C-alpha cells in the first residue's frame, strides 16, 4: 500500500524497490510467506546476485535504509512510478519514463483530470497517470486481454491506488469506451497496434470536442501532425586548454 502517499517506515503488504545498483533493481512485496512451484506456502526469501533477503525482516525498517543480504547489501527504496516502470513484471511491451513524461505534458494531464487509456498492457503508463491525476481525477483503462486486465486490477489494489482507476476488459476498436464516458474525458491515450480504429470512439468520450475535431482535420493533412522524438544523448566531459588573460588586461574595464 505504498504508491498512494510517501511514508517513512515499511509495513506489511508494502511494495518496496530493492536497489542493488543502477542496473539491478527488484520490486518485492513485503509478505511473510510466498507460494513455491509446488503451490505450498513457504518463507518469503528473495534471492539476488548478492545473496538472500528474508523479506519479512524489512517490516519496521525506514525506506532508504541499507539492508544486509547474505553475501552483500542493498538499499530499500520507496516505490515511484519511475521505479515501477524499471522493475515491473512485463506482460507486454511498455512505455518508459521519457515518453511518459512527454505524453503527460502534451495531453496537459494534471490533478483532477479524467483520463481514458487503452491498452492497459503492463500498467507502466497507468501508474504514472494515476499519480498525476489523483486524488480527485480518475483513470479509465481498457484492455481486451482478460489476464492483463485481472493482473493490472490486482496490482492497482495491492499498490493502494485502486480507488483512482477503473480497469475494464473491452475491445475499444470494436466496442468503444462505453456510453457512460461520453463527453467525460479530459485526455485520451491509445497504445494499440491499430489506434486509428479507435479514433471514432475517442470522439465520443473526449470533453473538448473542438480539440478532437482538429484531430480529424489533421488526418487529411499529415504534415500538420505533431511528431515528437526523444533521443537520449550521453554527455561527455573533456579537458580543454585556453589562453588565460592577465589581470592587468581587465583592470581597464
Ligand atoms: C503495448 S501494450 C500497452 C502497454 C502499456 N501502455 C504500458 O505502458 O504498460 C498494448 C496493449 O493493448 C491491448 N490491445 C490491443 N488491441 C486492443 C483493442 N482493440 N482493445 C483493447 N485493448 C487492446 C493489448 O492486449 C496490450 O495489452
């Protein structure tokens, strides 16, 4: 229950991020027992490259604490949508933080927004959207895949953010988003193989029809589409030598 508000101390049921190094992080749920492959309940011991961690030993520890593993150590971090994106169990391809930030910025999503999203996929974008719109806003997320819908719904509940999101199993290209959402959405985002098939249904749910009409107009004028590309660039530091002016040169100024 740790995605909703920041807190100091780890409690039973929390999701924590076990940070080994920048390339190795794991999301773990703090619970004393876990089911093994034989479907038996056993002590929850998490294995890492630096040894084992008894997960229950995290209860009462402060977020940010360094914890001992059997062959090393790690930090236990508070979960955020960014860390969740890096550690979540992949059920689909996902959207990553640089693109998520651009999506939220371009759609002008803010606290109180009503947002419609499809497909839910692995819930990477959904977690960031929920943080942005809560506490008054709401996310309606749709996916036609039964398993993905049920796991996403379970994750939102486990993460303590279930009250901000409605997850529905529906083919949005065929059946749209449901008449109850007509004229309700401040923003809509489609991460689908054929997003254009859902555009007529999107017209019904979006609040700002004027804005969406423009989307239609743009369809015939592809040069009017806004296309954004984000490329990470590594910065390097280089030593350069320049002539240094003497102090006397500057005293005349
Ligand atoms: C790439 S994934 C979405 C990933 C998600 N944005 C994330 O960041 O985790 C695409 C999802 O769209 C779903 N999907 C594809 N076609 C659909 C349709 N017509 N209606 C609803 N969901 C659909 C798939 O089941 C899949 O889960």
